[in-house]
């Protein structure tokens, strides 16, 4: 059973852009061996294999490898569901993208959005679910590139002038015809990076937006806060928490309860209460995710023990070795050897 789903609005955006008539859409669905009802699931979500079938068919029908990128250049804010409304009435682009990062879980858990500032740029990052990128690369790439292009289109539309990023990075391999990306994005590009990202000039994203409304912005935030709180059922809450912890561990980020609770839009007390109801605790979840990441890194045999210890936040190797033996019953070297074919 898949642990994540794909927001159907993204898939529909591509399909409706590629198919100009209902007849074309019916033919595409027939090629994908799917019924029309699949596009209107009450949950608003699709299984990743279904998204893969649909977007492969769309790619073939369009005759365009970067069909997601092309569609994103014309996408409207409903691409991000109700979060798009919040973005439209935000005071600046930076605040709009902060809203996307904070509330994207209202409609999707398959892509994580993050906003940071580094190297003199405001950076919007898109990190797809790792299993999705590995197992269903066509749909993952199309949806990520759809969102990249849509973010740039949104920025230009809100500022009413073209926005030229300092850099766009794409975590997928360099395509055979990179000029298609260069001509459409009109900025320096890097392929095969760790994450997909857009590097904006700070002065551009901090300009005031004409559509800002304090009252509407406040109302949109309240609606999204209300949506997000009950959005986690028992299963999805634990899954979201574990993905958040894994991502922080991989990036050597803080795995303390305050920033994690903040990322999940919960108070510390609410987070602790939910975990207690599931018979677990925050510390147990952190340890469990560190164990998983440590086992993968040691088994991959690409890093020495001190490097893995550092990645997991251990100040010295002896503490890591002790923890690893507690988790697995082996020291790291023995674990790597006994896992070799």
C-alpha cells in the first residue's frame, strides 16, 4: 500500500492543458486504461501509479518531454487549491511563498515546499516524496516542473512584469534537449541537484503586491489553519511526522520538538498529545527515524562511521556506535558486512 498520494489538481492541470476537447481527453484516458471518474475522486488525491499512467499518456499525446513545465507557464492559482487564494492576497511574494510552504499539506503530502535565504537569494525549494521520484519518475518530474514553472508564472503575474531568477535547479537528470528549459525559464539552470529550487532576487520577492488585502489575508489564514488542524487522521499524522523527521535528519536539521511542531502547524502540547494517543512519543519517533536513516547509510557503504555519525547529529563516534548497537545488535562495520550479498 502506498504511503502517499498525488494531488489530482496537478494532474488535471496537465491533462486539461494537453487535451483541447472532451474527445481528446476520453482518448487519453482510454490509452491510460482509466475511467473518467478517476479525475474527480472525492478525496482529491490519486495513487502514484495512476498519476504515472495519466501523465505518461499526456506526455505522449503532447509530444513534449517537458509537458509539465509548459503547462506551468500558463497555470492559475487554483493549482495550489485554497492556498492559491491566500497567495493572491498576500502582502509580498515572499509572504505568499511562505504561505505555500506552511499550508501545502492542506492539499498535498507528496511535495514539500520550503523557503530559505542563502547566498544572497530567497530560495523556494520543492522536494518530492523520495519513493515517488524513484518509482514513478515521469509523473514526479512533470508535477515538480509544473510547480516550478507555475511559481515563476505566479511571481511575474503578481508583479505584472517578468521575473528572472538568479538560478533554477532541477533534481532530475539533464534532458537530451536542455534548450527547451533554457528558452522557457530564461535563467541559469542546473540539473541533477539535490533539490529543485528557484533562487529569487530578494528585492523582487519583497515588493508590495497590488492584490494585498489585510482582511482577506487574515480570513484565508484562518480558514487554512482550521483546515490543517483536522486534516491529519491517525495514519496520515504519523506518516507526515515521520517524513518531516526523515527530511530533517537527512539535511542535518534540528529534530527538536518545537521546530517540528511548528512545521506541522501544531502546538507542542497538541503534538505530544497526538503521539501519546498513538502509544508513542516524540523521542521514540526521532530515534526510530534515525535508526532507519543510519541503517540505509551504513548499508550503502558510501560513508565512513564518523561521517554517518555527523549526519545524524552525533558529536562523537562512540555515542553513535553505542546507539547503533542498541538499534540493530551490531556495530556499524559488522552490520555493513552481514548485509553484503
